C-alpha cells in the first residue's frame, strides 16, 4: 500500500513540473511548447501551433499568417498562399523571396532553381534581386531556358547555360549585405559537353577553361586538379594567385 502511495505521489510531482511536456523543434529558431509557437524564447503571438510549419529559412506560416524571423509579414491573404520552393512563395499574384517581394516578376514563367535562385522569362534572380540589372555587367541571353550546371553554384562563382551560351558569373560582395554580378559568355565552348571541374576550372570535350576563358597551352588529356584546387598537366603546374594571374613552373 505504501509503495502504491509513493508511486502516486511521484506521478503527481512529475506532472506538476511538466516533465511530460515536449518541445517540438520546427527549425530556424521556431518551436512549439505548451500550446504556443515560439521564435527563440519569445511567444509568437497569434500563431497557431496546430498549423504552423517551416517553409524556408526563418520563414513560418500557419492558417492565418506568414512570419519571417518572428515578425508577421503584412498584407498577406493566407487563402491565396502558394509555396513555390524553399524560401520562394506566391500570394495574390505577387512573388516573394523570404519576406521580400520580387518586383515585376513574371508570374506565368517564374520558376525556382534552388533555395536562393529563381528565374522567369526576363531575368535570373538571386534572392529577390535580378543578377543582370545592367548590360554593362553582362546579360543572360535567354533567362527562360537558363539553368545552373551540375555543381555550378560555388561561393563567389556561378556556372550556368541557356539554349545559346554557357556563362561564367562572378558574385562579388560590396559589403556585408550587398553583392553584384558580372556575367561573361564562355566563348567557343561546347554547351552540351560542359562540365564543372572545381571553383576555377570547367571543361568541354576539347578544352580546359579558367574563369570562363580557354586555358592556352594546357595538355587536355593529362590535365588534372590537385587537392589544393590548382591544376597540372604533364608539362607544368598552374597555380591560382590572388592577383588573378597565372604562374607556370
């Protein structure tokens, strides 16, 4: 009898301290605990724990609202919400990347390429910004058919192609928040045989290319990439220098 009494007391103590409560981790700093949705350690007021779901980086929706980094995005009609891909979504004929509206995006041709890039018939987008805003920085001839090459998204460098050309795209940071892109057509390359080798090299069935230009004098059949990212063939090594020059030795 005494043992039964002690078990009952122990169960009451455990129930009282909430030992049975479980935190449901949604991701990106969102969680559900005791009937509330949290962003960090703050309750997300009004969020419905029964319908809350993570739809992108720091992006959450329920049956009433969409939130980014714990803040409700204004002027959203949730009944017209449509997820297009991770981080990209549509509402009332407007397309968003996370919490930012993509100005003048073409709804009918818009397509998500990955979690941070998309395209329509007019542009390729990085987040919510077009990557070719000025012809001075280069243009993608046919954005609607553009696609990244396999392994073609590299920090600071992008490789892609449309039905006309292969492109080498430099992504340069202006500051911690802003970047700009310079787009170069890779001249003479066989777009049906192109392959990304590493950050700096691509190749087709005849040539090796460095930063979108043919690497002159290289022996194609013996060329290989070293573990440190440099290249070599039977005749020489190719070392990449910060000042964008090649040293042969």
